[in-house]
């Protein structure tokens, strides 16, 4: 039995030839936008929404940089083990410490960006839930009385 993990993947005809799209700022085209017939409130639920800060490409690039730094640290540790003189070992340890410091800063930035996205997502979910909650109340506004003759 093979110890390799099988990777599941979606495939379709032409998948290899799909265009590489860069992130773009979305601008509204009023003639193509669809809103509710009239606004009930200023922050109407039917408005188009743009989530700022959810830049997936930037986060992925940061993750790649962190993986590259992990690789550099691993390589520097290998070199430190094979170093012959004390000066070489000391230089290798300083290099490892500097790369680890940079990696930790990048990790912190990544986590802060992910936390900001999570907070924004939670806020949007809360707003949508609030708009979806309906309360039904029954009140007597007026009463009519009549008799048949």
C-alpha cells in the first residue's frame, strides 16, 4: 500500500487554458446595477457590496514568502551543523536569528490581516442576520362594531 496521500481536485475541459486574472477594484455601472425598487433605509440590504481588505492574492503571496523563509532557515541550520570553525557557526546562528525574526514579522502581518478579514466577515454576517430577523407583533389599531337589522 502506498503512503502517498491522494489529492482530490476539480477538473474540467479547458482548465489549463483559463486566463490569469489580477485583482481589480470594482466600479459600479449604474445601467447594469440592480437595486430594490426603492430604498427603505440608507444602508439598504439590496445595495452592491465591496469587501475591502479581503485580498486573497496578497495573503497567498505572504504565505509563499513565509514558506521560502522556512526553507532558508532549514538550509542555514544545515550549514550551521556542517560549519567547522566557531566563527562560521556563530555567523550561521546570526543568519538564522535574522531570518527567523523576518519570518515572525511576516507571520504576524499575515495573522493580523486574517483576523481583520474574520472580523469584517463577522460584522457582515451580523448585519445580514439582523436584517433577516423579523418580528411579528399583533396590535389592535381600531375596532369596528356593527349590527345586522
